[in-house]
């Protein structure tokens, strides 16, 4: 069976974001329309569906790297802070965004909270593997080498 590891990440994240839109527990908070994704960004995201894309990316990251915590995910979504004339320095991304996405994925039953961080539950693993399996034909046209999976 095709798993998350077999599908290119960009295609997979877009498809999972579309599937997460259908889930009523995954909704952007009221403040998400005005929030930047970190101190290293100057403007909020331009994509209206950025919350679902970020949730899908975090969900995939928990699947591949889990168990993970908030600080590790903040580091993954951080970037260089431009402090003007002072040298650029790495800053972590927004913790509130990551925390809210973790909480929403837990409410949906896709992620469980353990002592070492968040990890994908059986329902979450099944959800992601089903999405990956449904994308197999589409991914094979983009990358013919995936046909052997």
C-alpha cells in the first residue's frame, strides 16, 4: 500500500489540505486572518486557505518525524529575521499557530498527546495513508518512478 513517504510532499500537502477543509474541527481561529506566521515575516500569508495548508504540513511532519513538540515545529517553520542594519538571525515561527493546529488535530482524533510530544493516532495514520493511496495514480504521472510502489 502507498504511504505518505511515497508521494511528493507538495502534491500530498495540497490534497490533505483539501481533505482537512471538509472536517468541521479544523477551522482557522478568528485572529488567523490578521496573524503573521512568525516574527521573521513582514506580512500575513496571501493565500486565504493558508491555515489548512499549514495544518496539512504539520500533520505530515508529525507522521514522518513524530513524536514532535511545539518547539521543534516552531523551529521547522522559522526563518531569518531581518533586523535592518544588524546581521540577520534565525527566529522560530509562531508557537500559537502550531499549538492551535495541534489542538485541532487532537480534537479531530488524528493526533494523540504523549509524554514526548504529539504523535499520529491510528485514525490519523489511516487518514493520511488513504489520501496517499488515492493519489497514487496522480503521483505516477508526475514522477513515473513511483509506479513500483
